[in-house]
């Protein structure tokens, strides 16, 4: 069986825990990173993840982190999903090049289908 691992970048530990648990239910391990600055300083540390969830509003701007990932060829083809409470930013996230958008709070009922769509190469643009 293919081993999948997701990177979750969010400065809110409750959000990290919830998304990590939802991913675990779907059989996906997660790396939880609460300090976006650590990601920007050591981008190579996360090579090999299968997907990335990126909060948009942290000490380091989520849009800036997106550009760092997109400029690093080691992350080519890895879906990067905006994961935020700021659902009004959906169009901005789409225009910036995110591969999907899941607004907070995440729906435990919708999440399995959303993950399946993302892993098949599809896009999810969802707000609660």
C-alpha cells in the first residue's frame, strides 16, 4: 500500500490537531508545523510529502509560502491546499496558484470525498 504523508502548516495547534486526526482517519500520516518561519528557512526538510495544507494567515504569509513551494522544483506536482478561516480569500487563493481551498471549520462529512478528489489530481474549492 502506498504511504501518504501530508504537511500541515498552521500556527493554531487546535487546527493542526483536527486536520491531523481527519487525515489519520483517511490513512494519511501528517507532519505538523506550527511555525511557518521554520518552513521558509528549511524548505528541503519536507521533500517527499504527498500534499500540503497551508494556513493563509500566520506570522509568515501563506501566499508567500506558496510561492516558495512553487519555486522549488522538488515540490512540483504536490497539491498545495489553502486551509483557512478566511473564506473570502478563495478567489485570491485560486488566482495565486493554490491547487485547492478548504475553509475552516473543516467538515468531517465532506473531508473524505475532498481528500479523494485531491489525491486523484482534482481540485476542491470549498467553504463552510
